[in-house]
């Protein structure tokens, strides 16, 4: 992804002061442009703070349709930038909906599984399930140990999910 301070500044201006239509038009334009660094994180943070369901849906759709491998790190980085559990769940869901292999980020996704609510954990499970065969042996072992250590402190549904993840990673 290219880095463009000018494009990022323009996006920030539109997100802060634009009308719903201007924001929606800019999101549509982002689909046709060459991706630029910082835009995804900025959109994720806007998603986190807006209550506009139409704009949230447009942003969610954009994230779900991302197919550029170069955007993966920024999607993962955006997860830590948002505060609301539903925002995190949306971003993690976009990882598996993109069809990209997120195995290089398996340990980070497992950390979000551990710290997140049940829906966030479920989305992490789905991503890890789809890329399980590509997760390195060391990362698998690390995730399994973490799940086993934390599992007892969770409510039953999340414990069951963790057990399924452990079984999946053990193969």
C-alpha cells in the first residue's frame, strides 16, 4: 500500500465534517483507488464511533471485500485501534470474509480470542479455522498453551469454543 498524507488528510476531513452522502461516496471511491496506508485504520475508528447504520454497513462491506494481501497488517492493526466489541468482531469477521490467509497473524488473533467477548472469540475461531493448515507449528503450540491456561476462567460457551480450537490446532 502506498502512503499518502494528502489522501489521508482528505479522508479525515470528509469523515469529520462530511455529510452521510459525502462519506458514503468517499467509501465507494476507496474501492476503486489504489489502497493507501492509514485509510483502513481511519475507517475502522470512524466505524467505532459512529451510530449511523448505513455508514457502518458501507464500511463493513468495504472491509469484507478487501482482497489485497498488503492490507492485511493494517486490518489487524485496526482491531487494536477500536474500542467497541462489535467493531472488533466486524474487523475480525472481515478477515475470513476476505478469503485471505491470515495465518501469519494467528497468534495475534488468538490474543483477541482470549481478551474478547464471545462474539469476538467466535469470529477469531472462524478465521483460525480457515487458515489452520497454514499456521506454523510454533504458533500452534503457543496458541494451544495460551488457550489451555486461560480456558478455566471463561464462561462455558467460550470454554467450549476454546476446546474446539485446541482440538482443531492439535489436528
